[in-house]
């Protein structure tokens, strides 16, 4: 297994739409293992393949307190969503140290493939529903900050660029 580099907003690769996985094979299963290891190490509760510059429809999620309940979604799609909405404070491994409230569907029904390529469906609400919607947005080339005002987006971009320059300077002095 390997830790994968996570792309940071506003990297243009985060805006690429992920292609469906044609076949769930050993390559995809290795990607899932590497993504899970990367997500847990970050630490995070969800990671889309787009965030590690792999533009295929693969998501890993684990919202458990213990970090021992990995959910793998290959070619996920939301097939139903409630009209009822919830506001949740979201963060993102691609937008470090930025958290803001986003409104999303309260409940969703999802169809996906598992690591063996078998189809399954489930209903989600609360944090799991938020996380699934957030990660599917990544597969569709959308980052959660796009739900925020233009002013907030500009401030986030400026702050992240400043942090990146600071990290570069620190690396040069090592």
C-alpha cells in the first residue's frame, strides 16, 4: 500500500469529471487500499479518487469513531434524494483547515459497486449522507467551497496560495 499525494484547491485537476470504472479488478482494489490508507493517514473521513489525481469514479468513506468501518463506492450514483435539507459544517482534505456550512439533501439513496464489482444500494442520512454527496461532487469536478460566496472562495484561494508558498520556502531551507 502507498500514501497518495492529495491535490489542493484550487488545483485545476480537481475540476476534472471522473470516468466510470469499466471493470473492478486488482488495479481498482489496489487504488481502494491506497486511497483508504491515504484517507486514514490524513486524517479524514472521505476521499474521492479525483483528489489523488485518479479520474475514475471511486470513493472511500469511514465515518466511524474507531476508523474501522470502510465503505467503498465504485461508480456511485444518488438515485433518490429528499427535498428536506440539512446544513452541515464541511471540511475537505483538498482544502486544508477550511470549514464552512453547506446545505445538502437530508437523506439519499445510493447505488454503487463494491470491491468485488457487485452492485448494492443503501440509504444514508446525517453525516454519511453529507459525506457521500461531498465525495460524489469531487467525482463530478466540484469542490465544496463552490457552494460558498465568491468572497469566501477568493479568501480561501489567497490563504491556501500563501500557505503553499510558505511550505515551499520551508522546504528550501531544509
